């Protein structure tokens, strides 16, 4: 028979929380099941279940003890949760945001302080953001330079070539050819340049759903494949201006790339995070985009047909460039 600590003694909750912190410090979520097993052992309870917040009890994260208690209480029968066993549910919360629920069967009232301490440790693990690469700043500068090169290439292959064609048409008109062709060539070059300028402007920082709807309209006007939007306004409202602007840029890059099917964009709250999923295409130079999202504390994962980005909550502070004291010289 396993020994267990006297969790009703003063300081015993801190001891259990400390052991959980040591266990989870390195591996984090990968050792949640072991952490729950430690809770069951030290408290002598029947079971401990960690489940995401969400409909129908949320998605299961980890369980220890009697497996039958995995069934959410709202869906279980008395034979699963006997009336003689107390069931305690504690929120795993970070900054007023519920990330998960810790459910313990067979706990005593005196063990509530220890369980609250355990829930706090789990919140630190589930709510933390990935560590920043110390080279991130330099890599972001290199990524910005590479993006400027790509923009220059796009302008050269698009509007500049249209202007060259317009110049040839204008020269032909001077020599007596039909001036209508020159006018049409200039008009086509003007339209292409205006489209390029529209795509260069930053958008999405204030209202990401509205910006993406405008992007879809522009794509249709330019006879490009449209995008399908499945956006949760509540989720979009949780994004900082920097995160929303980067998310918009990412979707635009995917939409303007080579693809054979409509792009499907979804934005929703899930597991205490704002999740942006782009299905149907992957932007070129995905590594550069990953650097940007990591700088915002987000994680990037490849899916079967696209990319998924998880933004942490609470949202990061909006950042603005400081005013410059330098004056342009003629």
C-alpha cells in the first residue's frame, strides 16, 4: 500500500505544489499525467482529471487514478460517481481566463487548499508561452530584409513590366499608331500599381474580420480565388493590434500565393487561446512568419493542409513605433 502525505497539515499543500512544479518545470504539458498521479498518491484520492474548458466537459488533457471517473460529471451516472464520494472541481485559471478544470474524486474538505495550490501550478504550465530565441531580434531583421526583396521582385515582375509595355505603346502612338492601345496599356499599369499599393498597406490591427472581408473583395476584383471566412468576433477582440496585423499579413501572403483551391480561414477561442487556422495553402517562407508569431508569444504548427497559429491569452500590449526626431534632408 502506497504511503501518502498528511495533506491536512500546515504547509502540506505547498509541499505538493512544490513537487508538481519540479516535475513540470522541464517537460511541461508532456508530464501532466505524472503530475496528476502524484496528486492522487499524496492526497489519497480516487482520481484526478484535467480537462479543457469547453462544451460537453471539454477535451481530456490527463487523468490519474480510477479511469472510470474520466466521464464528465454532467454525463455520468450514479454508478460512476457514487454519492458517497465527494467530487471537487477547481478552475485552472490565468488572468481571469479559464484554461481547464481540475476534477478530483474522493477529496476531503481539508484538502481544498492543497488542491487550489495544485490548480495554480497547472495554470502556470498551461498558460505559459514558449521561450524566446535570444537570436530572435536579429532573425526578425533579416526576415524583414528578405520580405523587402520579395516585394521588390513582385513590383518588378508586375507593375514595372506593365509600365514598360505602356511605354512601348506610347512610343508607337507617337509614331502614328492607334493611341487607344497606349491609353489601355497605361490604364492597365495604373490598376496594377494601385492593387500592389493596396496589398502593401498594413491592415487588421483594429478590426481583423473586417480587414479580411476587404481582402476577399480585392481578391475577387482581381479575378483571384476567394477566401472562405469563419471568424469568431469574440476571438478577434482578444487579439492585440500587433497580433491582428500579423495574422492579416499571414493570411494575405497565403491568399496571394499559388493555390488551386479557395482558402479557408477560421478564427476561434480554444483551450484558452485564440486559434487562427489557414487551410488550403501555406505561404512561402513559412520560417520567416514563424519568427514573427514567436515574437508575439504564439506557436505555429503545420496541419494536414495548412497552418495553425495559437495566440496566448491575455493579449499582449499594443506596440507603437516611437516618434522620430530625425528630419528628412533634401
